[in-house]
C-alpha cells in the first residue's frame, strides 16, 4: 500500500529558506556559498537554481518574511480606537514579539540587510522608512491629543526602531525576561520620556 504524503511536511522551498537562514546566521552572508546551501538541502548546485536564482534573492526573501506581517500589524494598531499611548505600547510589543519569535530570521535580516543591492536594497530601505512613518503617525496622534509633548517625531521614531531592533544582539529565549516583559520595560521608558511635562 502506498504511503500517504504528509501534508505538513516542509516543501523544498521551505527547506531551502530554513537552511539559508541557519547558514547565513552561522557563517554570515558573504561567507556562505550557494554550494553550502545546496549541500544542506541535499541538492546539486545546478538543481538549486531551479528554486532560487541568486543568493541575494534568498536574502531578500528573508527580509520579506521578517517585515511584511509586522507592517500589517502596525497599520491595524494605528487604525484602532486605542489611545496614542496604548497604540505605542502595542506597536513596541508587536515589534519585539515578532523579533523574539523569529529570532533567526530577524538576526539575519538586521545583520545582513546592507548586503542587498539594486532594487532589493531600494525595497528594504523603503520598508524601513515605512515602519518609521507608521510610528511617527502614532507620535503625532499623541501630540495632537496632548498626551505627548512636542518632539521631533522622525528622530523619536528612529530611536524606538533602533532600540527594538538591537534586541537581536542580546536576546536569549532562555533569559529571565519574556518578550512581553521586555516590551513593557521599553514602553515605560519611551512613554515616560514622551509624556507632556506639566509645570
């Protein structure tokens, strides 16, 4: 009797993606060859090109996987009826949770994104700017509602992104703080700094 195919088994594309993430993180993008990836998934190098055109395309797919869902979450948070402070807390929590849950993917993206060139680099830059713009919208809402004091919203948005992104350098899943606890600490620091100063 023929064995049934496991519908939950990863596809070859998924295996290639997973191995690329693992090897890029372990060796670095520039030190990784297409042969390394082909060997890891049990393919001849020539056969690998049936699934992926270039190593840079693989790196770009990692970028897409790490940023697409987060952008959608931020847009939903901004459109909600929550207060600006609550929206900012949710935005920081969404960012940190995504990073912690997909630590390998984000680590490769954040450490290797400058290796992308041409249209790939343009798309990465545009998405990074989009995240900053989404955070700026929340900050401006806070200023308009007089919940936050006047500020340079662009600089503050970039500072928040930098603080959140740097987590990949030191976060350990077995550490003493869970992602939501880290998000709470970060949110307290940011919101305390943005609260209007009353005389």
